[in-house]
C-alpha cells in the first residue's frame, strides 16, 4: 500500500526557516516524481515544486512564488522527500501536502497524497 | 503561466441530480488535465486524468470530457458522498496550475 506521511510543520516567525519531510512507503521511491502542493486556509490548491525521478537525475521545477526560497530534495536511502523553506512569509501559512506522481498512458498526474502538515507563519 | 478558470464556483444540488462543472484553460493544454475531489480536512483525490480517463477505483458516475481549452466534469447522479469541492489541474506545462475549485453543496 502506498503511503505518504508529512511531518515538520508548526509555528514559525516571519523570515524564519522550516524543513518539511514526507516519509514514503509501498513503492520504489527513486522511480517516481514527487511534488509539494499547499493549500492556504479556506483557499485553493497551489503547486510548489517537483523532484523528478532517478532516471531524470532528480531535476527539479518550482513555482515562481517560491523559487529561490524553497528547495525540494530527496534521500532515496531513507525514502524521504523534503521541502526546505526559507525566508518564510505570513502568506506561506498553509497545509502542505506531498504527492506522488502517477504515470499512465503518457500522463503524469498526482495519484497519491499525504495527509498534510500545517505550517503557520506568524509573529 | 496557464490560468485555469472553473465555473461555477459553487453549485447547490439534490441527491440524484446530474451536475456539470466546467474548466477553461487560458491556452491549449491538449488533454493534460486532471480532476480532483476534496472533502473537508482531507487531501485531494484524483478522479479523472487525461481529461476523460477514469482513475482506478473511481465510480463510473464520474466522467470527463474536453480537449484544448474547454473541459467538463459530470457527476451523473449525485450521492451524499459526492458533496465536496472539485478542482481541475493542468499538467501540460510548468508551472502546474489548478482551477479555483467548485463547491458542490446540498440543496
């Protein structure tokens, strides 16, 4: 069974840093693209970034809103995906989800999600 | 960036009703579109990918159509468990972008 479990959320002051983790199980982690998506309270979904798989050299993509501040990385030996968040702003307050990309018939979409971890940026 | 516009933003419907939600992309995305269902306090769940392909395990009352810029999600006979918020998302190009969501409420 595929499982994704996020951790590391909490309260942080503006300008601070936080690292989120996503522990995965039930599949070969290195074979899959992994993404981070967030949802501000009462708002819609926002894609943040992607780590491609080992075959694609773990290259990354980012949304403009977080590029330069957030970094997606992974440790395949530990089956962990990370989101390093620096220079946090109040508008970064959100539930943060990790998601595993599913490949089907040439399509790449979010097929599995974690339960999320809440980040609150406030003084 | 490709903007995804959903309509309506909310709809009130009764059990047994047929509900259609539309999603429009600001430029062509072929059929690289996925529909998600999200219930309060839960992570999204994929329903339809490739604009019209049913994700494994999703009941056939959900169907999707469209290509290019205009897409629809249809729920053929609304059941109590279908009251939720629905999102479209394009994966044709980066940055990946979501529609604003459509909340399906009980009339």
